C-alpha cells in the first residue's frame, strides 16, 4: 500500500472544498470533531452523566454553602398597565 504524502492530502482537501464549498466546511468539521469525541468517549467508557455528576460533586465541595436571607419588605407587584407609563400626547 503506497504512503499518503502531502500532495495527495492537498488534492483531497481541494476536492472536498470544491464539493462542499467554503460555507459548509466549518459545519462539517464541527460534526466530524463531535463524532470523533463521542466515539472516543464510548471506547474509553466515559459518559457525559458521569462527568457531569463528578463536576457537580467537585463544585459542591469547593463552594461554601450560602443560605438566602428572607427580606421583610417585598415590593408589591404592579399592574401591567402601570408598569411602563408612557406619554399619550
């Protein structure tokens, strides 16, 4: 099997550019990268849910717990008609 050199790679890239056009190439690259990442994660056994739960646990350990204080005076809700007064002149 012959080796693939830089000239062959350039030829393939030019053909891809002619077929798909410059507007669709970023979307194709993004989709290809996402697919490769998902494949790698499935092969290594990583899961998004596991990563998310580990991240949440790390945040919970690092962040101090803050309890919101209740305010004694709350502003009453205004009717919708008087929320934004406008000049009718």
